[in-house]
C-alpha cells in the first residue's frame, strides 16, 4: 500500500486561492465509465495535470493533490482505475483494492489517462495547452509509462514508482524507455525497501541510454510514501519534491 486512507499531501494550502472543483464521471474509449475529480484555477496557467493514484485508486489524498495543483494555476484531474470492476461510487477505507489491481491493464490505464487528457484539453477542463502526468507508487510507474503511450504529453512525474517489470508481467518503465517521447522526473525514497538502489539505477541508465530528458532524485533516508503531511521528519524532502514538480512543469510547458 502507498498512502493511508487518512493521509494528506505534504503541501500547504494557499489561502485565498480561487479554484473550483467537481466530481466527474468520464467515459473511456471502450465505453467504460470511470470516476474522476477535476480542479480548475480561476487564474489558469495553461497547464493541465493528470493525477494517477496509488493502488487504492481515487480517494481524498488525490482530490486534495488536484486542488493543490489548481491553487498554483494548473488545472488538474485525478481519476480512478477501477471503473471496469468496481463502478464509479465513492469508497471507504475498507474497499478491497487489491482484488481489483490485478484486473487492470496497462492498456486500460492508458485509455483512461487519454480520456483524462482530453478533458483537460477541452473547454470544460480549461483548454490546457500543456499536459503532464504525476503519479505515486503504482501510479508513479504508470505515470512514467504514459511518456511511451503517444499522448503528446509535456512531461511525466512519478513518486516512488517501480522502475522494473510492469503490471501483470508487462514491460516496465526501464524496459520501455526507448519508446518515451516526454521528459521524465523520478522522485524516490532512499530508504524504500520496495525499490532498491540498483532498481533506481536501472531506470536512470535506461533513460540516459534512450536519450530521454530526465531527472532522478533520491532522498536519503526517506521511505516509501514519504510525501505525507504527517511525516514531519521528511518535511524537507517533501518540500523539495513539490518544488521540483513545479519547476519541472514550468521548464517543460510549451
């Protein structure tokens, strides 16, 4: 698991920022309805951000993250992976997400990301000119994979994603680096037992070899899921990671 159900992003709210938000039901290309949460800025930058959650799917943490992006001007949409197997209703902490993860595929996730991008590029989503993805854990690796999915993205950000083998044995980000057509930012914990140093190095070497514009940042002593407001001992790493996300977006937005 990545974040606790009660977790909050390690980003301070901007007092007085003017945003609006709404729960959405979008439809993927295969006719599946899936849940999403859209957040729009009253002073938009022209940037859109698709938020890919961890294994729990869409819940409060990612709705709050979408709001934080909107507060700095970036319209955002966080979406849920499980429309095909669990429907579109809101879920509590007891939702058995691990029953649904094996039923997802890289192809269906990419389809839903594509529909989310369409929303951000539409008038309803703010007609965003540059679109980025950002994801965490399961969503981190899937965020990087969107750089190889033909979406015309401006960049892909992943927090502590798995660099190696992908979903259900499919090729992971390191294996698909040669297909990537967007810059990549990887933000990793240096004390993450799930992702050893050699796995992170595998991603770095693959991106370098494929000549993908990239930055791989490892925060010493930070665990998996360090980007949590209650992890005050990792506040400096979280602050730096958020800064790097915003700088990465500013640098790569068209």
